[in-house]
C-alpha cells in the first residue's frame, strides 16, 4: 500500500517551506502531468518539469513528487478510458450541469447526445427550473418575454405561462412566438393557443404593447385579451388569420381595445367592413379630426384582396395624388394604408 | 502538534492524511467523526486518489472566508479539464462539500456551453447510442427548432 501525504504531516516535516509554496508546487506538477495522465502525451522531459520549479526546490523533493505521481499516471491512463460519465448521478449531470446550459442548447444538442441525456432532458424539473431562473432573474424588470410552447406538453405550457405571470412584466412588450404550433393541426392550434394567450394575458393588466407574431387566434380570444389589458395602447398582429371571417377579429379589436393608439395588422386578411368598424370606433365618424387627435400611427395592409370598392368615408380621406396610398395627415398624425388604396 | 489527524482512503487504497478540523468541512466526514470518533481510516470507495488529492488540496486551503469564493473559482479554473472536474464534482457530492461541487459543476457547464453535439460526445466520451429511428423522432418533434 502506497501512502501519499500531501497534507499537514508533510508540512511539519519541511518546516522551511511555507504551505502556500508547497501548494503552488503541487499544482504546477499536477498541471504538467495532467496531459500525460489523460493520455494526450506519452512523454515528459524531466528537465521540462525542473524548469517549472524555482531554484530552491531540492531534487529529492522533486523526486518525491514524481514518485507519488507515477502511480497516478498509470492508473489514470486506464481509469479515464474505462470511466463512464453516464453513471454520474442525475443530480450532478442534470440539475447541476445540463440545466445551466439553457433551454436552447438543451433542445439543440444536449438531448441528442445519447439516450441517458435524453431521459434527463425529458424530466420536467429540468424545464421548471429554467423557466424559474429566467423569469425570476428579471426581478420584475422583464420587458420582453418570448415563449416557445411545446404543444405536446400541456403541463409545461401551463407551467410556463403561470410562471411568467407570477411576475408580470411591468414593461411594454410581450412577444409570443409559438412556432411549435404550426406543425400541428390547425383546429387544435386555434383552441390551444387561444387558451394560452388568454391565460398569459389575464394578469398583465398593465400591458401597453402587445405583439402577436405568427399565431392563430380566435376572435373571441382577442376580445378577452383586449378586456384583460385595458391599458393596451399598441397592438400588432402580423399573420393571416385562419378563420375565413377575418372581420370578426377586426371587430373584436374594435370592441375590446378602446385605448389603442397604434394598430398594426400587416399580413392579415380583412375587408373594408372590418376597417370601417375600426375607423368607426376609433375615429367616431369624424375621421380627420380624430386621426389628428388620437391615432399616431395606423397601418393596415391588405394582401390577397382584389381591388375593393372604397367606401365614401375612406375614399374622401385618401389623397388621389399619392400613388402608394400612404397618407400623411397634417398635424403629425399618420395613416399608412396598403397598396389597395390608390 | 497535537492536532488530530484523520486518514482517508481512496478507491485504489491510497491513504491521505488531513487534519480533522479541515476535514470536517465535508459534511459526510463530519457526520462520521461525530458517530464513531473516526479513529480508524475513513474509506471513500467512490473517489480515486487523484481526485482525493485535489479535494484535500482544496480542504487545506488557507484562505480568509471573504476570499473563499474567489479561491474556489480559481481552484476549479486551474483544473479546467472536464473529466477531472466531473470526478471532482462527484467526489464533492459524496463528501458533501457544497461549494466545491457547485463550482466544479458550474465550470463544466461553462466549458460545454458552446460545444456542438459531437464535441460534447467527445469531451465526455459518450457513444451515440440512439438508432436512426430515434434520431428522426427527435428531429420531427423539435422540427421548429432547426
């Protein structure tokens, strides 16, 4: 049995050397021997090692270190080959290490490494704590949260929406980008996501800006959303609705978001009726006056709609000389319309 | 010198001496000492001697408490190789030395943070044990992430 003393006993034997100095030597030796222990190098020049020490170290002591380490070198070589890191307890691998890598790397690479890691990554606790960390770290300063929901996992989605909202963002922007939903069947998407948004927005009563990108949502859900966010000043939705009756959405917006100052419906389908409903609510018939007073920036771009017959109210308002249909109202208010209005 | 010394035995039967008042930073050892006075050798069947040497070096540190955080960080930084750190983490878990375990795990996480899939496998010597069918299943499930 070989005994290697690195500790107190040795210190008392060599009273001249301070413990700190000894520690330094130890780490230098360890550092230079490590490549060999790990099988990256097969040789080591003794002179190379000597150069690492200051003059004071005596050869006997150096030899002592080396002998102590010889044993380790051999064993390390065999050991590191046979060591199976997958046998590490999950509490180290999962909770302590992998979880720190963040959701993106877990999804993109960690879970693909092997079945053991995949199993670890599937553990809900991996995700719970990440959600907690991210949201809690914001300490109420959260101004932008993006949620990717995995629609195969209801618990996860509920959990995240709940977590996110335990500390409701006091700021202005909530971006919800559930691209995951697009790979599932549309009927489910509507229902599921609609619920998600409702749940998510319920507690954000101070929300001022809401952007919904690439999502499908029921008109009723827009209403719920609007009612839950009475402070909403800006609303952006830039995806075509799945519903054939897009005006329902437009009406929903008009009905439930009276305080809107900025509305962007780029890429959505709607008819003039819907636009009129909006104009009616926000502009109360007296278009120009209220435009100046209330809406600072109103964008409505229609694609996929053939030349529509403009209603007089809108017609009156648009400048025939402007071929692009962009309209500037004197007094700083601005209405920009799509290419249909020319 | 009447300070009590404990002897720890690694997996490969090497013996290490350490003063008791330093050793009890490990909750595991502290409990053992409390129970039977730990007059004999304390066996650590899961810790190899190289790792135990590191642990003892850590326990022997002579830092003021306020410099401790920095010391642990530096300590693991100097041993920036993943297998070493994982052994260290495992040993620290067995011996219940929380600070050391946290620091070692944090360092490993930092190291593999930007690794690609293949790099992770190589660094930890993990074989890809999934079938092509499983690979495809994952790709399909997380299609939106690619």
